[in-house]
C-alpha cells in the first residue's frame, strides 16, 4: 500500500510540474536554422504551437523590427498557407551592396487557406533574412496569433534580463558574433548552394562510411568463417584417425 501511495504521489507531482511548465513552452518563438551571425544572412523558423483544444490557428502576423530594419526578407512557401509581405518607407535609408534602400519589410502575414494548425500540433514558418545588424545582440519580432474562433493572442511583451518571462513573450532571435575570418555568411542563391553542397557532402560521407563499414564487416565475417571451417576440417581429420586407431 505504501509503495502504491508513493507512486501515486509521484505521478501527481509529475502531472503538476508538466501543467505548470507547459505555458512556458507553448508560445510563438523564433529560431535560426544553424546560426544567425551579425552582419550575415540566416534562415529562421517562426514556430507556432496551437494552444487551444477547441480552435485552430488560422493566421500569424509577424512584425519585423523597425529599429534594425532588414533589407532582405524572403518567406519560404508553406503548403496550406497564403503569405503576404508588407513593406514600409524607412526614415533612414539603408545601404546594401552599394545601393540605397528606402523601404524594408515591416510585417509578414500567413493566412491558412484550410484548417490551419489544429489542436495538438505546431507549424514552422521559415524566412530568409539579412543582412543582420552588427550593432545588436538580438532582434525582437512581435507576433499576433489568430484562432478560428476569432481569438487573437498578442505575443508582444519583450522579455527583460533578470526578470521572469512575461505571459505573452515576443519571439526573440539571438544573434551570434561574426566569424573571426570576417565572413558573415553567404546571401541568396550562394547561401542556398553552399547549404546544398554541404548537405550533399555530408550525405556522401555518410554513404561512404556506411559502405566502408559494411565491407569491413563482410571481410571480418569471411575470415571468421574460414577459421571456423579450417578448425572443423582439422577436428574431422583427428576424429577419423582416432577411430582408425581404435
């Protein structure tokens, strides 16, 4: 009985911990695919979980920072979602590759053309962004999540260092330092080609390693088979001699 009570108490405590910790994870967030180095380009994923059991997420609006505007913002198509990119005039034009840019993306909106994100699921919305600022350690993206029941959750509270996480924190992208060789990352098609080449190289290396491992295993098994076979023959010869002598 005592063991059963301890087990029940442990289970209840575990459920309580999960219930208390769940809200901290169930919010709109942003993470880079790889690294997001200052002065370079990056592909980031806006991760959107569905927190409601009786409604689906049908719309996501992400506001891009105006204090550090990004000259290049290209969302990746997501099946089942329509995307709209909103640009605005800049108070201070940006200079990129020797050209002055007077407007930048200030908002990207995804709208579901079907059921959207159902209860118990999440969706990632990838976006290529750059160039990342060199004078900032993070970028804040305030987001609005709309449900099929017309409820809107505003993920706009900026987390403050040394304080508890707010109830509705805004997605924050941490920026890493630029590489020591001065290269901040590739852009556009060059970045895509570089990533593809790296993936192909990794897959080739994996295949080669797998093939080498298979060949080595086959050779070892072959040698073991030969040794066992030779031992069997020797044993047969000795056994035959013993019978002849008997």
